[in-house]
C-alpha cells in the first residue's frame, strides 16, 4: 500500500521542476520532521527562482496581501509559492495545523517573529533576509513576512507539513487582528482586512505592546490604501478610521509606559530588543505619516525638529547648565554685556540668546545669530536678528564682535577636517581682548547620552540610538533620532536621521583655541564649573565650557 502511494506521488511530481520533485519525494514518506531537516532538504534541492515562476501571481487583487498558489499537495504536506509585490505584507499569523516546515525567500524580504504569552504579544525580532535564505517553521511560530522595497518583485517557496494526512495543512491558522485585539481563524491566505466570509470564526486575542500594534496598524493602513486605489472600492471610511487610530493622541500613555518600562532613571535603554523594535516601527510610522501628508523628507535634517527643539533640548539644557555658566561667566570675567556686541554661532531657535538679552542685558540690536538650518533660523527670527550662515564663511572685513557664543556643542557637527579652521575663523571676527564662550562634549559623552529625552510635560519624546564610529582615524558619536510629539490632537512622528558629531580630545580643543586666540584659555565642567586641568581627558558631566580671550594684538 505504501509503495503504491509513493508511486502515485512520484507520478504527480513529474510535472514539477526537478528541485520541487526532490522536495516532494523526500517528504512523502516522512511525517515526523523538524524544521532543520526540512530546511536541509530544501537546501539540497537547489531551488532556483525560475523554478517557481509557473505559480507566480504578481497581478493578485489588492484585497490579497500577497500572491498565494499551491504548487503541490501531498497527503500530509503542501508546497506553495507566494508572490510579493513592493509593499506586500502578510498579517501577523501562525500556520494552523502545520507542525513543521520551512520557507525559502528569493528577495530582500522583511521577516519578523513574535512572542505570544500570557495574553500578550510582542516583537522578538525584525530583520531583512538575504535572497536565498531559508527560514524554519514550527507549530509555535508566529511571524510576518513582507516586501518593504519600492521596486522589487520576488517569489518565496513555502513547505508546510503535519504528522498525519490532512486536507488543509495550514487550515485553521490564526491571524492576529491587533486593531481589535482578536484572533481570526482562517483556512486561506493570512491577509489584512479580511472580509467576513473569509473568516471562519473570531476569538479574543492578545494585547500588543506599543511597537507591535503600531506596526500592525501601519501595514493595515497601507493595505487599505492599495484596496482603496482599486477602482470601485468602498473602504474610505474604514481607511480614515484606521489612520485616525494609528496616530491617535490616545496612545501617548501607552508609549510612555513602554518607555518607562524599558529605560532606567537616566533615560538609558535596558532592553536592546525592545529598543530596536520600537525605533524601527517609529521610523516606519514617520514614513507613512509623511506619505499621508504628501511630504518628502526634507534635505534640512532639522525640518520638524526645529519645532520641537526648545521643549526637548534647549529649554532643559538652559535650565540645567547653560544659564548657570553664562551668569558665572559674566560675573567672573566682569564682562559688561549691555554695551557688548554678540554673535551666536549655530543659534538654533535662539532661546538661549533670548535669555542673554533678558537676563544679561544684551541689547536686541547688538545680538545676531547664524545657523546653517533654514528651519532653525525661521524659529530664531521670532526672538533675535538671525540669518542662515556658516561659521566657515565668517569674514572680519564685514564686522567684528565683542563676544562670540556657541552653545550646545555646535562645533562638533562641523567637518572634522575643518574644525581648527572654524576656530581660527571665529577668533578672526572677535575684537582684541574680546571673548569666546561655548560648550563642548568630551570623547566619552556617550556614557551620559540618554536614549530617550522628554519635554517637561512629556508631550514630546525623542528616541536616540547612539554609537561610536571610527572614520579615517577619527572618532565620532553618531546618533539616530526619531521625535514623537502629542501636540496638535494627534501623534506626530518625525525621523530626524543620523547626526554625527566629531569627538576630538579635550586637549586638542584647548590647543586649537590657544593657537587661534593667543590669550587666556580656560576650560570648565559645564555643570559643576570646576576648572578642567590640562592633563584631563574628560570631566564628570561629559560637557565642558571653553572661555577664550583674544590677545590684544
């Protein structure tokens, strides 16, 4: 009887490409398998993408989240081919009755796995696979696959099996509807926005953590957009409701709880898996929100960031240490500000400069700021006279100043090869016996640098992922930044990109100022205002202030 069954299978597989024949024949007489064994069989079969082309379905309806066709049906296993257009994603799902299996992916797919435990679902990992990679499938696997590219079409091979003969190996699969916290039981494709007739039944589902639910809503939105773009579709109300939910201000408390649970009292993340998942989903949210608003990512990296800058960065830093060092500077160096002219290099939104006008008595007409960011300058002009400008273009023939100020480590963002030149340019525009005052960061600033920064009322949060990198023998701190604001009735997410800061040794900065200014150079810890000795490589706060007086000439 077994021999007859095997012969029947062999006759059917002769219609398959040789690679799929090999897989089907290898599986026919084995039911107790592990995903690793199935993966090895697929590897041995040497499947090529063109072997799958007879089952390609790139013209699938947008109501289907991807193309799905059966290539071979055995008694206890199935071989299927999935087709992935740009933007196609499955819903989060398991594989029904499947006990073992494997998937070979012939394109840059994104693959994610999830943990479902104690009524809760969270993201374990999300990564981009290499074309040709094989991923094992077990009964407990809950995952999601998709094509995140904008222009690549690819196929994937799916082998699923059970320990007994069964009509539908992947039948009774669970699709996790995280919008409604339900599970949909299905016998067909694990698609988004399934019509009622495609769902056998529903049951209560797990609660999702913030990043996992957000990603579900993002892909649901994108799928509904594709459905809506199909002529005659009637999903406008559903799409609008999903978008409103995705970016609802009501998610603020859940995000804050997730951040508090996964960071310490200093704002440092203590769960790297969660942190990667959260940042990846937030970046996708920013991409979707920009697309919904018809925006392209601005060349000016501080676009949108400028609007949040004061609450997130400038006001907290002004309160924490900047106002203190400015007041101490004025007193210790006996600088009479009311009659002094001041240029601010990298003025940002000019919040600190406005403090200098209000509290140090600098005349409005004597304060002037420059910044390379047009967005920042637009904000700054509400407070001071300001223009777009570059410190490397400073020209003493245009104007000389009594004082140059540079706050929040602006010099570290300059081209590292031109840092000394920038300091020389700064010295050139300062009058004899005039001053420079500004703050810098030490090479070990990353030990202080938090992964999350909040505004005072926590209506704005900034996610930061720093790393130290080496380029051409120089060290940099590169920070990837995503900002989330709950300000105008919705959650607004903006991806600020990666910002790289040069980390020169403290003594090098001291030397550059000594050469350029020729006068007295003092360095202080920006918070304690203790003097930094010449031999020191760092200071407790990892921020320091340089006070440089230009020689008389």
